[in-house]
C-alpha cells in the first residue's frame, strides 16, 4: 500500500529507487499532498511537487533533485580523498570547512579525515588551465567557477565573490579575489589616508586556512594549519574583524590603527565630508527619497525627511542603510553630564553593545555617549544626554540616583524600600543598578516655603507628627487644603505654628527642586538619609579635577604607601582595647533581655570584639588585606582621604562637630584610616533598621567607638546616638516579652474556660457525691463497697 499521494508514470526506471539513507523500503515517485515532511538532504519541506516517498507509509521523502545528487565526488577543497554524501552523525549541524558556515541536512564528508563541505561549496570548480601570481600572496592563485553566492568575500573590496563573475583564489588560505580587483595597483605597499596623520603600510592579518585531520596533516605536510590565536585586527572605519579580512593597511606608529583595503582606498570628493561617527566619506542629500522604506537617522533613530548625509562607500548593500541628520552630525564629540560626573562621555558607534542606557534602562541605539575609562561601562542615549536634570547623591545608597518624571516602566518597577509597585509616573531610580524608590520613599527637599505660611519654612517630617500622636485623634488633615490626608505619607511641618501640609499641596515646588531649578537644595528622606543635588556645573568641576589628577586613588593605594612607623602605630591603636577585661557573652545577653539602664549596659558591654587590622605583615614590604582596606575610590574631604561612598557622612560630621581628631597626636594616615572606620560604622547604622539590629552589630559598633575614644577622637555624640539605639532595641525586646506573656495569659484563659465547660456537664448528684468524698481517703471505698 502506498502513501497519501498519486502516481503518474514517466520513466519506469526513475519511478522506484532504493535510497541509501532509507535502505529498508523502496521509494516511489509521486505527487504528495503532505507538506509536513522535511527532505533529510536539504532540510526543506517537500511541498506539493513530485518527490520520492516511502511506499510503506513511513514519514520519509526526498526531493527528486536531492535524490539524484552524486554519492561520491572530488573537490578542489580536499584533493587528497573523495568525499561522500552522508547524514551527519547524531543529526547535528555541519560546519562547512570551505565557508565556515553552519548548515543542516546532508553534507559531503571524507571517510578518512575530519573534513566536510556543504551542498553548495562542493560544486566549486577550478580552471586547471590557468594559474596566477600575486605579489602580496605566497601561493599560486587559481581561477574558479561555480562560486556559491554570499559565501566568500573578495580580499580587496570585501564584496561577495559569486558566479558568473571571474574569481581567483587560494583554497589553502581561503583567500578570494574578483578578477577586476586582482591588479596590484588596487593595493599599493604604502598610502597616505586623509583621516590619519601617518602613512599606512600594506599588511596581512591572521591567515585563515582549512583544518585537516591529524592523519592528513602527517600525510600532506604542505597543508597549512590554521592560526589558533583569535583575530586582533579590526578596521577603524567599518569595524569588520579579521575573520573576514585577509589584507589591510596598518600604521607602524599607532599599533591599534588599521583599515581594510576597501575602506583605506576610498577617495573623498570635494563635496563630501569626513565625520568622527563614520569611517567613510559622507555625501549630503538635500531631499532623501527611499520608496521601499523610511530611512532612519543612525544617531536619533528618527525618520530622515530633510537634509540627510549618506555613506559615500560605493557598491555596498550594508552601507546603503547608513543615514545621518545634518543636525545630528553637529553633536559634540565629548560631553560632561551630571549622571556620570566621574569621566567624560564620548559619542561612539556601539551598535553591537549588549549594555543598556543607564538613564532610561532601554536597549542602546546604534550611536550613544560612552564612557571609555577602564572598568567603566556607563552608556547614555543621545536623547537622554539632553536631559540635564541633576543627579542625586544619597546616603541610603552607594550610587547616584536620578529623578524621573516620565516613568515608562511604571508597572515593572518595584520600590526597594516599601517593596510595592511604583504605579505613579514619578520615581527615583539608580543610574548604576536596579534600585527604585517611590517619590515619598526617596530624598525630598528638606525645607520648602508655602504661600499660606510665609512666617517659617516647612520641614519634611514623618506622619503623623508628634502633636497629632499626643492628641490621640484618628483624623488627620492638611492645613493648606483642609482635606483629610493619608497618615502613612510624609508631610511638611512647622513645629512653631503646628502647621501641617501634605505632599500634594507642595508638589510643584518639590518637582522644581528635584529638577534643579533652585540649584543647591538640601535633600532628606523620612528615614533620615541625607541627599544632595549634583548639577551640571558641579559635575564639570569634578571631571576637570579628575582629568588633572589622571590617577584614581583607593584606600588600598593610600595604605600601601604607609611607612613602617605608621603601620605599627595603626596596629597598636586597633589592638588597644584588647587589653580590657572581657565579660562572658551570656552576661551581655542577659543584660539585653532584662536591663534597660544605660549605665548597667555600659559596664557589661565594655567587653570588645576584635577589629582586624588592614596589615597582615610589616616586615620589608607590607602585605595589605583588601577586605579591611578596600580598593574603593577615595575622595578628598578637607584634609582627609575618605572612601567616596562615605564622603557625604564625613562632610556632615566635620560641618556639625568640627575636626573631632584635633586633639589626637596620631599620624595623618592613621587618622585617615580611623575616619574611614568611623564613617563605615555610621554608614552601617544608617542602613540598618532598628528591628534588624543584632547583638553582634551593637558590639561591633561599640568596639569601634572605643578604639576612636582611646585615639582621642571627640565622639561623645556617637556614644549618645548608640545609647538611643540600644534603648530602642531593648524596648522592642520588652515588647516581645510582653506579647509572649499576653499569649500565655490568653492560653490559660482558654484552658480555664474548657475546665468550666466540662464541669457544667456533670449532674448535681455527681457533684454532691464528689463533695462528700473529697475529704475521704482514696481507698475507703474498697472497704465499704458491697
């Protein structure tokens, strides 16, 4: 019985075949109406034409043209052995050793060598009657016909070599040339290019070769093994890599500058311009017309309808799609932006970059502003670079934040503080990581003015304010609009006049402040974290200062330059508290649970934990433990070098308390390390909720403050703050204990109710009997019971 097809006899000999890939059944020629079967040879659908189909209803069929392919052929790519048509083992993809492309289906493989060709490269034929010699290549070049389309690039013009154009090449090196590009005048030994100040010299990139098996390499040693090192050459004009480039022009004075032959030999006319965004000359069209599709500017990605520059490289399909607005080519090559005040940003072609824009978090455009500094991956869309709102330094986070008044990902963002979706269009987002904050969870202007209350400024406060808590009212109103407000949201408050304003009544002033319209504005969150606006002028100053210094210092670098005396002094300071008496941990634990008097706490907590020193050795060259001397960039705050992340904390301390180390006689670098240790402890306190404070954290903070106290730092304010933290922790623990007692009382009450209910079910007689027997001895009933 045949499959679901009809037969029309043509040639009796061709109607039935035995095919090597399906040897157990005959295949019959017929017209199939099943388009779900793939031909195993070419991996294309059989379609509705005549094909060879299995006569036993197997889902197997072969195109007539595929079935008639010769089983064994000879190829100039592999002259040593014949190659055989076969299915690849395990059904994997082939990698053709002619064009290095992957393909599915059958291929021609050598039974003796690890060599294979696809069904197109196998038909490449060389003309044995003619060979050519080229001064830039060491082997003889031969003429070829039947060159497969879009497989091999001409080494000179980089366009595809394909039949019927005459092609010459070297199969051993996989080098091909159009016959029209063969002339040596197409690539002189030295040229002077209009985009580079030095002469460019003809060079050869890493050679591409066929890959013979070990047996073939031994039998035919004249075959050249491929270069194992990855290609290092990239054309500075078109950014093609050495995988496609055999010949190039390179600069002997600039080791990283090179261009392929096609880009290096393009001539520029008087009407064309050369721009840093594109390696080829650009031609101006005052009215660009493209009837097939609307052209988009490569910079802004908007339609090109007015004056447009197009790539001037001739005969290139790819570069026909390169377009630039005249206005976009007038963008500055380098800018300073407050979103990245550490380095200059350069306008570059980054069409293959996997990075996202740090400002809007969307995929990059072909051309973006990029930071080229080492270990910095900052990227900014051209459109985002025009948004010159300030960045925000924030104590609650290590990186800069930006204020967003057009939050396009409003559904996808989750607030990192309250863990709920950010549904409104306003938000704070980190420029370097995935931190997101609601407007009311982030840094807001600390003080503002209100037209209904011109007497005093209003300050940001948590709601409800203290007076409302003392009144024990359940209704909360805004004094500006006189409407009821949400007591969970922060407010602006005047303590002198008891004047409360909700956020929405000062919303325009808040937005204007965050956009930098009032320049320097102190910011603060309801958690007490400080913030500061970083405007364009300040960012420019930071970049200029960094450009002058050129070198980036870290705390690790500073300590590495310490003298032996400084190292020994720092180690002795860090070890001074270890000589104090230590009480048992159980005493400290008992105090935390049963005492709340700070004097008692101080007596018990005088035990310390070990604070590791940054130096592991002081012999000869000091060894530094980077865990305690991190390789984080430092900034200068007055006379001290502080980790940049901690700089706002030190600035606040010095402005409020002055130089707290003025009475200390320690060396400057020792003081510097102690200031970093103090600010790191304060940073930890700032970012730890009271409910998350552990005994180990308290003990660690206490020990560090003791070290600073012994070093003559005036830090009583820090001890006072720690006292408040401890008292708050103990109150929480007492609340937990009271709650546990309440739970125990509730359980006993439930038990009492159960006993009463059980007793009520007894009869009066049994109660009377129990009343009589309650004073008897338990064994009396045995003596008097009949």
